[in-house]
């Protein structure tokens, strides 16, 4: 298992936990953009919609749309803050778009494993998924 795949596995598992937490907290959410192809990223960067080096391209980011139980689309940053805090508590590599300089409240991402503490990631995967063989980045 490569470090990128290991990161993607932990990210997907953490997103599952976040979605469950949102529903258990009395809200709904829907999936927005998750994977973004290099072609889509290039077009969006030319239109100045994105910075051009997104974790979406690495399958390490997702945009979640938050709703109240009666179906109101929640756009208030405060509504997302609790879930951003929970997201960051799941893993030291998790980042919340609400903390970005250009605020992006519905964006949840993970730094690739090679930017985080590699040993703690291996321990996490080993403990939670029973996988011990993770290749070092060449
Ligand atoms: Zn995003």
C-alpha cells in the first residue's frame, strides 16, 4: 500500500465518521464535489475558481452540504464550525476549509501522509484496518 493510498483509506474512513456525526447531531448533509480530475482542476484554475493544487485531485477532499432536519440549506459559517472541529479531532492531518484564509466552510480535507507523521499514520492504519505493509515514498 502506497502512502497516498494509505492517506485515501484513512480519509474515506474519517469522512464516514464525520457524516455519521453530522446526522447524529441532528442535521442532514449531502455530498458536493469529491474527486476532481486534473482537467477539471486546470479549467477551474484558469477561471480563478480554485488555487490549482487541490486535495480534491488526490482524492483527499470533499465538499459536504449541510441541511437542517426540515431541509433548509445551512450556509452560516457557525453551522459548520462544530463539524470542522470534530473533523480536525479525528486526525492531525485533517484540515477544515472554514480555517482557510479564503474561507470554504463546506470543504473537508486531509494532508497527504508524507506531510504528516508517517509512523502515527502506520500505527493508525495497522490498528484500525489490520494493514501493516505501507511502502516508504521513493
Ligand atoms: Zn472543496
